[in-house]
């Protein structure tokens, strides 16, 4: 059974950080109907559903689009013969597995489908909808984006804690250095005073 979801649009200009720079992107501006916040290789990016999935091979089953939340045995998966995409062994029809992106250069995970009105030739009156596969692609990309941002938040927290600890250590070292400087300054003053006293006594003796 095919599940259809009405596409209402995202509102405002949305640009994918990858495919918006390409002369022929996935599915026109419609492929960027939904933009995900994604942390990729240390950079925060805004990416469309197709680009999130394309740059995340190995993190989800490329057939059923189920995102791998936990570690799983290599016996339970098969890897694409051409790229690093993986799939559940139960989803792949053969161990010599080639993912959809490699077997079909025009393949996209997400696209709008158009329901044409045979009684109206105006293309603006055609209804657009998202089929079950595209809906699953959105869910997978959203999960991957969430996981990436959750890891980014954890990393940011660890970095903040490290900087706080480093700041405390640096403050302690600075205080010790100032205390040491104050001690040396006081000793130097005492030495100068003692020398002046000795010179005074010597002058009086003469």
C-alpha cells in the first residue's frame, strides 16, 4: 500500500549546502523542500534530504532506509561492491550487492511525485505528493541529522568542559606566578634595605 503525504512547502528560501552549487541538482528546487541541520566533518551545514543520505553511506540500510542506531554484526550486513553503502543482509537479494545510487546514476532518495489532472492542462494545478519511499528518506535523513547534532552537542560540551578546566589550571598557574613574583619582589626589597643598613653602619664606623 502506498502512503501519500501532502507537500505544503517549507516557506522562504532554502538552499542545500551541497547540491545548490551544482548545475544539475537532484530534483530541481523541490528536492530542497526540506533542509536538515547536519554536522559533517566538523562543519555545520544545511543539507537537503538527498545530500544527507548521499554523504552518510554505512549509517543506514540503503534499501529499507533504516538508520543503524547500534553496532551490529558484519554477518548481518552486506556492503556495496562499488561504494561504502551497506544494507541489511535480509534486505539485499544477493551478497554481491550494488546499491541503488551506483546501479542507477539518476537515482534519488527523495523526490516529489506529481498527480496530473487529465481534465486540466495547467501544470500549476497538478497535485504533488510524497510517496512512501520518499517519506522514509525524510525520516532517515532527519534521524541522521539528529544524531549528528546530538554528537555535536556532546562534543561541544566536552570542549567547553575542557576549556573550563584549562582555564582553572591557567588561573592557578597565573596566581602561583604572581605569588612567586610578589615573594621575590619582597625579598629583593629586604635585600636592598639590608644593604642600605650595612652601608649606613659602615659609613658611621668610618
